C-alpha cells in the first residue's frame, strides 16, 4: 500500500534536518525561559512575556507531535505502508 501524498510530505518535513534543528532550538529556548521564571526579579519585570513565550512554544510542540503522529498513521488504519516501529 502507498502512503498518501500529504502524509509523505508531513513525514519529509518532520524528519528533515532543518525541522529537527528548529525543534532543538525551541527546546533550549524553552529551558532558558523556564529557568528565568524561577527568578522572582525577572518574573516581576517580564513574567507575562515569559509565560506568553512558554505558551507559544508549547503550541509548537503540540503541533509537532500531531504532525509526527499523522505522518506515521498512528491509528494504524491499514492504508499506510509506514507505521510505528514495533
């Protein structure tokens, strides 16, 4: 069976080096943001900005996992040649 074109494109995107580097950059940025949120002084000054950035990065992470799940046919629909490793 063949993989639908849109699913193949999603798989190509999520497995590309550029996409993976972007996710790594977001992980590091999120770690820095979480570290800054532990400082009462920083939180008082820019806490709203940090929380907004944290929420935006979380949204990107959710979109990333949904893209990966859709690309790999996580529901094992039987129409996909590429499935999750067992």
